[in-house]
């Protein structure tokens, strides 16, 4: 029995060693899978960092363009205000022209009435005009 006992003990130990080897192989496979996953994640992080840098640069460009457009908008609003002032000046001048035209018509009417009321002499005047 003692030989049997040693054999069993060696056989049991061999089984245990086989089981440990399987566990080690599985653990190594898991480690390899996890290492691969870590590398993939590191690549993703690098790609995301590059994308963030690119988007940050684009955002900076858009902000610069926005500032330029805001300046242009302020200029155009200033021009609009100037145009509004020009429009009101134009309207004022048009009213003044209309008043002057009315005054000219009234003066023509007064002149006509005056010439009708005081007609020119029928005999020409021989006096020299000074």
C-alpha cells in the first residue's frame, strides 16, 4: 500500500500540477487579452486627444471669424445709422425744396397780378437804363 499511496500522491500531484498549468495558461490568455485591450484603449485615447486638438483649433478659428464678423456688423450698423441720418437730411431738403417751389409759385402769381394791375406803358421809354 505504501507504493500505491506514493503513486496516488504523485498522480494527485500531477493532476494538481496539470490543473495549475491550465489555470496559468488561462490567466496568461486573460493577461494577453487585457494587454491588447489596454493598447486599443490607449490608441483610442490618442485619437480622441488629436480630435480634441483639432476641434479646439477649429473652435479658435470660428471664434476669430465671429469676432471679425461682429466688427463688420458694428461697422454696418454705423453705416446704417449714417444712412438714416442721410435719409432724414434728404427728407428735410425735399421739404425745403417743396416750400421753395411753393414760394416761387406764389411769387410768380404775385408778379403776374402786379403786371396785370400795373401794365407796362404802351409808349416805349426813351430814358437810358442805368
